[in-house]
């Protein structure tokens, strides 16, 4: 398909973080863009401010007539949309060109120099760091992010079209549509077992992705993963490694050993060893692309983060409130490590909203173990996302497996009341569902008190 010949692009699920980045991209490239989403959000608000039409009722009658022209309209949809969706059925029955988000990314990037970030954890932060580093080095790039960058207040970085920076998403094997020049794999922990069935199938998909890297390209892998490539790690013997880590005024200061030299006294402001690892691989990929070291060091120090990735909402002597997207046991462990490193003597309350019945079922014991580490645990009900309930899989079941006795299951309407009863000095919200709406309420309630 020649995207240049397309005039209109219609999105089903336009409010998704990856879909909205594509909507912004096509809008910036002078296409007519509109779409549907289930509910309004800050993301859809931002699209509408650009002049992109968004509606929230699944009805063909809500679609502007120009997007019903089969000859010059491309329809993009997310796999999260059910096959019974009225608009999707209409476009299929009338022979429109219909592609998944991942297929569009494949088409956009195939004629660019592509840098792709894969892994079950760390994709969004790593991609965001990589996009920022390369933009600060004046690389003519377009970066598609799976989160809102604090530096740009957007999930799209536009600085040209010769280079693309993308997340290589393993969900639904989407990353197999990409053919990157430089790629990395940050992690391969079991996840999305509702799609893969078995962890071995997930690993196989990463092996397949590694073979998608162009013959003259470069593949980076986190040290210890069972795939060959240029290795990276923290305080180890990897090809690229971070050494001599110190914390000064809440900032990491460290050295990086590359295959050719040692870079001294770099600064990075995001807490947690997992974020140090993300920063390392983003810098390594930028070095291999050819970015100047001094510019990279300066850019790394100016990186501000991604919204809902260890985002501070309150930071005072009496109270700290942090929100994070963590929704897998390994991600929860990484956030726990970061909190312990930054606030070793403070009591921590975690408020967790499980995401997906299947993920809760598949990792119930791992979730219980990771959550039991915190001083106090509040659980919300499971956020179903694309799933129907599974009998017996509930937050009450998870609560029963948590070994910390200072635990409770709370409804959203009672959440603020229960937080007020806590003596914790650090409040932490985690989850990938609609817990972000509770974050606004918590921030408003406790900003005055702190």
C-alpha cells in the first residue's frame, strides 16, 4: 500500500496510546483524520484540540461522510476492539482497506532507518529516552511512544522522517511486522499468556523478532537473555555496562563502559535500577547509530520521564505520592526496588488495580509475593479491559494469597477514606486500567493536607 495516496484515515479505538500517536502522525502529514473510542479521556481531548474529530458512540451515522469513501479512506483498528463492533463490521462489509495498528507501523517504518525497542517490560520508557536522545542530537526522526513523554507532553516526537523510533510490541505478535536496522530486547518474562498459551511460545516470538533485524543491522539484548546480540547490563561484563553508581540529591551518577571507551560521570534523574537499564540501552543504540557522546550525555541528564512511569504527584517532607503503570509482578518488583532505594526508612502504602482476569490468574502467586513486600496493601477490583470475567478469579482471591496482614480490598468510593486512615508517608498507585482517574482524586485530596 502507498500511504501517500491515502487522503482520509479513520481510527477505531483512536484513544489508545499507540493509536493516538498514529493519528497525530497522519494529522501532521496533512491527512484528514477522525475516529471512534469507547470513552472520552485526556488523550481524546488532546486529539480534538488538534481538530481531529472523535465520537464515542459505535454508530456508522456518527462518521463524517468523507470517511465513508472507500476509494481514499484507510481504516486502522486495534485488536482490543471486539469483532462485533458495528463500525468495523460496516468497513469490512464494504471492502475498505483495513489494517491493524502494527501493520501501519510496519508500512511507515519500512522506508526509514528504523530503531525498535522490544521486551515485555521497559519498552515505553526506553523508546521515550531513545527518541529524546536522538532528537537532542538533531536526528531527523519520528518517534512513536507508548506513553506521554514529560519532555514533549506527547506520545509522538516529530523531527523529520528519515529515521523512525518505535516500540516493538509482542502482544498479538505485532512486532513481526517490523524490519528494524537497530533493535533491542529488554526482557522476555512470561506475559500475554491469553495470546500465547505458553511461555515457550512467547520466547519463540522474540526469537522470530530477532531474525527480523536487517542483515547488516544490530541487535542488543539484556545480558542473560537466551538470544545472541550485543549485550548490555548493570555492573557486569556486558559489552555496554553501567559502573560506579552513586546517588546524589536523588539523581543517579555513573560511568558507562562501551566496547571502545568509558564515559564518565553521566547523570540520570529517574529512580530505579530498571530505569538505569533503560537509559543504558537507549544510549547504546544512539551511540551505535552515530550520535555524538557529549550531546548524548547532556540529553540524558535533561530527560524527564513518561507519565505514569514513577510519576511524582506529591513530593514533600511529610508525604510522597507516586503513580506507576506497573501491571506485571516483575514491574511491581522494579517499582518496589526504586521506592526502597529512594525512601528506605519510610512506610509505603501500595494501591494496586489488577489488569486482566487472565493475567491475574496466570501470575497469582507472583503478584501476591511482589505485593507482600510493601508495608500496606490496598487492592481494587480487577480491571477487565478486553476480557469477560473468569470464574473464581477475583481481587479477593489475590488478597487471600498476600502474606502481609496489613491488607484490604477497597471499593473506589471508599478509597480516599481508607488512605486517610493510613500512617504511610509514601503512597503508591499501580496498574494499567482506569486507576489513573483515582490518581486525580488522591492528588487533589492530599495536596492540601501535605
